[in-house]
C-alpha cells in the first residue's frame, strides 16, 4: 500500500488485507470451508439416502444435484424424452441468445445443435438423457452466475441466488428419488462437488497471494519513481488537509467556446419538461446505469461552470439546477432503494423506503449532498439549507422530508462506522444491517460534499474526517501497488482487488485532493507517468476495463470516457493546464465532441453516455483548482449581495463570464444563434441609483424601485460589459 500510506510505514511490506477486512475474511473463509466440509463428509457419516446426497451436492455447486440424478437406466418413455429435449431446446436458445452479437456463429451453432437434438430424439434417446442432464446443470450454473452478477452485485438482490440454489437442489433430490433402485453412475458428485468448491476457494487464496506479490513489486518501482519526482520538484509530504482560506477570493475566468457548447448541452438536457426523460440514458441492468448518476453528474458540471465562470448569473442554468433537484425526488430516481432494502437487507417486516436516513445508500445520500453543496457555492441560493424542501414519498408508506443540513448530518454520522467508509449496496450480514459493498469512489464524493458545506458554513467536519479517511484508505482499501481497490464487502472481507488502476485511483483522488493532498499528488504523478507519458491514453479502451467505475457508466462501454473525465478533474485540481488541454483534446477526438444537428450551437461527446458527458463537464467546464476552492474558500459575501444577471434571451445569448465585487458587475456574452441586439436584465442594484455601463448601448441605466435594470447590448460574437455605480 503505497499511495496513501503514512511515510512512517512506507518501508514495511504491505499486507494483503487490512486488519478489519482480514478479520472478516478469516471468518468468512472458515465458515465457507466448514460448510463445504460438512456437505462432503456428513452424507457418508450418516449414510444418507441418494436424494439427500443430491440435495447436498446442489448446495455445494448449483446444478450439481441435477447431474447426480442421472440414472444408468435411461428412460425411453415419450414423456422422459420430451422433458430432456425441452431442456436442451432451452439450452440451445440461451446459447444462441448469448452469442447473438456474432450472428453467423450463433446461427451455425443453433443449426448444428438442433440437428443433433433431432438425431438424439429419433436414434439415441440415451445420449439425449445424458445431454439433458448436462444441459440442465449448465443452465442452472448460468442462472446462478446471472443471479450473482446482475441481481446480487448489480441490484443488491440476495433473494434470487439463494432461491435458485435451493430450488435446484430440491429438484435434483426429486429427480434422484424418481430413479430409486437404479444405479447412479455420477453418485461420486455428492462428495466431489463440495471438494471442488473447497479447491476453488483455496486456489483463489493462493492466486491472491501471487497477485499481491506482483503488485508489491510494482509498488516498489512506483515508490522509487515518486521519490525521484519528489526530489526533482521539491515536493514535501502533505498529510494534513488544506485549511479553510477565509480571506481568499475565488478566481473567475471567461469560459471558452467549447465550454459553452458543452454547457448548453447539459443545460438543455436538464431543462426539458419534468415528465420527459428524452435524451437521458435509460436505466440499464448494471449497477451504474441509473438516472440518479446522470442527474448528479449534470448538476456537478453545471455548478462547476457557474462557480468558475459565472457566479453572478442565475437565469437558465439556475433553473436547470432546480429542475435536477426536482427530478431527484421522482420515485423513478430514488425508488430503487425500496427494492434494494427489501431484497438486500431482507427487510420484509418493516419494508422501509426512505433513501436518505440509512447507512447503506451513500450513492444517493452522499452524491446528493455534494450536488446541494456545489449548487449553493455556485449560486448562493440557500433555499435547501433549512427548509425541508426534499420529499421522498412512496405510497402507501408515509413521506419523508429533508433539508440539506439534515442530509449532511446523516452523511457525517455514517462516516462514524468502523471502516469510516460506508456502504453503497446492502448485504444481509450482521444484526445491524450496516454492511454492504463499500466503494472508495462513492465515499470520496460524499467527503467532498461535507468539505464544500464546511467552506460555506465555516465548520471543520471534513478536516476531522480526513485523518480517519486517509488511515482507512491506506490500511483497508489500498493494494500493494498503491492503487485503491474498487470495493469490498464489509462484514464479509471479500474485496474486488483485481479491479483497480491509475485512472480509477485518479477519480477517487480528484474529489478529495484538498483533504488528502498526498494521495492527490501521488495519483496524478502515477497517472501522468503510466497513462499520459506512455501515450496509453490514446488507445480508446486503455482505461475502460480496470474497474467497474472506469467503464462508461451510462452504457457500460469500455471506452476512455470516465478515465478521461477523471484525468481532467485531477489535472485541474493539480494545477496542470497543459495536461488538462491534452486530455480535453483527446476526449474530443476519441469521444467525438460534435454539434447536435437538431440544436444549433449544442455540442456533446457523441460516443459517451449522458453520465460521462456530465463527468467530462465536471472536469472540463471549470478552471484550475475550482473544486479545491469550493472546498476551502467560503463563498464571498459580495457574490451573494452584489449585482447579478437574472435573465438573458437564452440560448440566443450565452454568459461566458459574470462576476460581481458587491457594487458592480463584469460580464462577457457570446452569441448563441446569430448576431443581434438583445436585452439583459440585472438585479440586486441599489434602487433608483444610476449605473455607468461600458460596452452597452446605453451609457447610463437607472435601477428601478426593486433594484432591477435592463441593459441593451449589440452582440456579434463576443461582448464585454462593465456596470459600475456612478456614485
């Protein structure tokens, strides 16, 4: 573990697992091996009947009981032949469907298999029987794999897999009972199945040790490189979070043409009617292909743009943000938690649906917390802070209402767990139902939300959290090569150690760079050294398979969309403008940043999902150190009380810059469609006071009784406007 370990322990060889995870893993391993040992020995010790042996075999390996039930006395009755033929037909259809992307190969296999099936039915019913049992076993194994990958892991459904295993084990017992008195040539499966399960488990343990040693060698090489870079750049080791900078004034820059183009795409997507989801990616079978992640990413990107370039502009982007929060309350977005809690926690009695006040739903609570905090930093709108404006209602249960501060308090409470990091998807382990799949990425997002709210409120919760977060990341979640693993199953000690890499570590580090500056520096140096300097980033799938969070969330495609987005954000927060420009150019090439023919002036990354476009916006619509400033600098009072742009004829007029010093306003406008004369409305002026306008049609404007004034501008391509009180 090299990327986030304290310097005092860097010389010690890292362990495969941290103490908490190792303790849980030893318990899980002992229980599993004991269970399979019992299944292998008890049937012989108790001299159990054949159906019970088939049942225990089916519990060891799904479908093994079906193999066990194969009788040497093959049944030639029409009913038996029909049943076995039907099983084979199902297997052939499933195989053809699985290979349908390669239609020629799939078609040939189906034709050959169908011909063989007809031959077996007419000529060799004994072969048909054997093939039917083998096909039944393979179908059960495939169903179990599907239930594990796409129900348990992807949907936190821990009911379907046990149901398949137990049901098919019973089926194997019933089939065996039906062959009573006949020889069973595969009776050895009753002890072989649990032995295979034990051997497979032990082989995984051995393989992990070999991979750990290989990762350790990579980690030593990385440490040598990082030590060299630290000497060259005189980079000190930084373990303390950056302090709040109360006297700092955030920089506001002018957005580029490309930034405005992508901003328009995200804004138009968010502003469509609330009952329409046109343009959004549909919910998919994977755990990441969900509406909520798209809404989060778009909201983060819009806030990043507003904070970096236009903190004195509300207008259409502000309404787009409010619409995103309205969508977050749609049951289609958050209602998944009811099912996850029901099937993942086995909460059949209470059947709770509240998605916020729970210890296993960080991917909603933590993500929403960051979205709310960034929105307030960018706009100064605090409407969600103390008014219970968020309502989550799922009939027939009572509605739950929350405000931002309450959501943040729940996030902080959940960080108080033993691992510090808390779970996304639940796992029914332990009495308290607090365990689950723990993703460092999600926890980095949640920690960033706490830090942004700290900057706004002057609190220090994130600084107190940073030390515990750094320690747990180092001891429990960091592999021997220094990369952070994708996730682990708390309470069980299982970990997805094979899914990691420089890009996924960079995605985590980017969100917490002010809190864990040493991690951010190391992550950037490794990403630059191994992905950028080697030109690996030029290969379209070079960063898309290393972790579940590296592939495109919205489509599951193994593109570089998410890794490029992570690289952009980390380069931005590391103060690397040249690398940032390189990554943006490559993202534009690989993912085809192109105009929408239906909406002039709207550009998006065509080969990326909506979520990936939002994340590319988070890393691409800002300016250097924007997220760091959000997390360490309070929003200036002048930004909240000073003049601001509240309405432009959007999208005919685009705001590339808008900032106030509390008395005046500086703005830059870009044309959206074509040149023309336009009216811009400003508010929060001093009522009845005259203001000098530089760059407008009228040299002087007077604020009305409500502190509003309309400016007229001629806009050909770009227009810079300055508004100052005449005093």
